[in-house]
C-alpha cells in the first residue's frame, strides 16, 4: 500500500496553486515593462581614418528590463550579428568581417551586457558592462541620454568608445590609415508596455 503521509489534501493543493499563480502577477505589476522598437532604432559605429570608415549593423537584438521603478536597477543587453555590418562598401564590409577584424566565422556575435548603471544627471547615465567582440570580453562604458521621460515612449541614445587593439584588431586596411578608437553609436526607440513609470533622480 502506498504511503499517504506526504500527500496534501485537495484543498491545500488548490490553495498552493492559487498562491503561486498570483505571485507573478504582483511582481509584474510592480515593475515597468519596456519594449524596444528595432524598426525605429539603430546601432552604428565610426572610426577616424584617412578615408571615412563608418557603418551600421542591420541585424541585432536588445532588451531592457527593470526589476523596480529605479532606473539604475535596469539591465541592458545588446546582441549584434557581426556579419550584418554595412558600410556601403563591399570591400570594407569583407575586410571588417575577416579574421583580422570582427572574425565573424568564429565569433558571430558582438555583445554588451550591463553590470552597473549610474545616473550622472537628470537624463544621463553611465552604463558599465561586459563588451565582447572577437571572443574577447572587457569592461566598457556606454554613456546614454534619455529623452521622453514620463511619456510612456522615448529614446535612449549615446556612445561607447573602445580601443580596437585591446580586442586583437591590430591590422589595418590597405591604402587606408585608420585610428585605434572605435565609437559605437546607439539610438534606441523605447515604449513602455505596462507597469508603473520609472522614477528618476532630479
């Protein structure tokens, strides 16, 4: 005969199920939920060079989540398909995709995962995070400005500057003198889906 000493009465089971079902709803209601609209957003880059080198990435995904109404508790993740680089020049694109630069065959993703957010002004933030390119990860800072606070929709825009040689991109481009500093330009269109508004320090 099977033991029944560990079996809850039916009423107890139903009570537990109802309690578990209710928990996510309460947590969800306390946290603002945002979505990023990729068709109105861009991720670009620029490198100082004797011949202008700049472009955009056509394929990427990013998420922004908040466990509370404090914007400094947010987590920003960006995942870029390196092979989607578009400079408007096939020769430049192929060079950047090669093993000397993005190395897209071995390392198809360029990623940024935020670790710490500091509000530096009424609408500005410094976001430190793990930046990975070519399989190398280092801490970099993304400096952002927020527009449209309190409207339920707005933009998050800013830049991150890194040294390409820190990530093993030591080569040049034939007949083009390029600098070491790469500027990443982020412009994200954001819309609040649900939950309370974020509370910014003034």
